[in-house]
């Protein structure tokens, strides 16, 4: 029988193992030293709550699924019915193809054809590589259409913790600014994290803080990477990702603070409407972004 997530492509390096799936081209599993790095899903399950999914051509939400670009108005399908939003792009449930596969590397490819609401053509590849440094994910998007298109990307990994809840786990988010959102999860402003419960610039336990927030103004190392640290592991984003979403899954069935979603994003929620950090990808041009995970070691 075919797995709900389609063909499984496994890569390995030393004590690390990852499984990339055909449906959505995302990560179903990542382990290191025999322990789960990601809170993924089983081979006989569908991805739930965005676990391991690829968010292209936009991450997070677009209010009412409606936006203007290039002097034209577009209407996307509303797939978050409760909040009346278009959410997390158009490729999460599409078939991707493993066009390259070796022991520690896999490249997934998908062509996003024009459709109502997004009448643009994108050739997409995602390269997953395991090395002594951990997991490296490199996304490339090329505009194959005849006109400029709006583009953003993100990923939705849930970082596993060794505790029953994330509450006692130490978190560091090197961000100076947090976005404030309305009841639909749409940003309505931003604020300094200074003096708030969202200031995780110095490592500290998450405690009772409910997290469903986008952070920006990230402090970076000399390598240009910003590192979000959780319980000994680190998820890093390169400079093409000025935003990161952190989500504790409160009151979500099957989640409810058992793991922490740390989502690299090239733009904030609702960027198709606001234009904030939105990539205007010209015909024939390519945009590449990278993120990764450095797993904790005993």
C-alpha cells in the first residue's frame, strides 16, 4: 500500500537519519544519536498541524486570501475556513519528485503551474543534506513565467523535547522585535521584546508563555546565521530569512505544548497584502534560501 505521504526518501550520515516525503516535499522524520530531533509523524499517517511541511510561495497567512500584485487583484482559495485565510502556500499536498538521491543527500523538485489566485510559474527544488554539522536545507525557486511574481518561503518543523511539555525547556530566540497579531493571526504591529514575556534573547525556560508569534530583527553570528536554541539543539536561518515563527501549539489536539514549531520565513504573515519583505521574482530569476538544524550531542 502507498503511504499517505507517498514515496519515502531516506538519507543518513553517521548517527543521523532523515526521511523526506513525496507529498509536499517535506521532512517526516529526523533523528540523531538515536533520538528524535523533530516531532514528526509516522509513515502510515498524514502530516498534521503542518508537521515538516514546505510553505511556498508564501508562509503563514494571507487575510481573506486576497491580494494585489502588478496592478491586478487575485483571490486564493480559503483553506483556513475558521480564520477565513489562505494559509501556508500551495505545495503542501502536491507531489514532489526525488530527482537526486545519494547516501546523505536528496533533492526534491516540483513545478508549480499557474492557477486561479496565483497565475505564475515556479520551478522549485529543495536540497536536503546531512553532514557532521547536522541538517542543511537549501531551497531554490526560479520564475519560469513571463512576468514578475510574488514569492516567499518557509518551513514548519516541530523541534522535539525530552520533557513531556516545553514548559521547563530552555529557549533562546535572538530577536529584538516581536510582531503583534489580531485574533486571526494577522500582524497589526510590532514591538520591542524588551521587558516582555517574549524576550528570549538570554536563554531561559519557556514556562507558561504561549507562543504563536513571528520574531524579527535577529542577531546573527559572523557566519550570517541566526540560531534559535532549544534544549541543546539549534535551528539556524541564513540572511534570506529575516523572520522566524515560534509556536507552542497550545490547545491544539496532538500538540498542546509537547514540542515547539520553529519556522524559518523569508517574509512575515500577510506579506502578499502588505508587501513587507516580499520577494519580487523577475522572469528567469532565481532565489535561494537556506536553513538547518545542529542537533544536540551527548
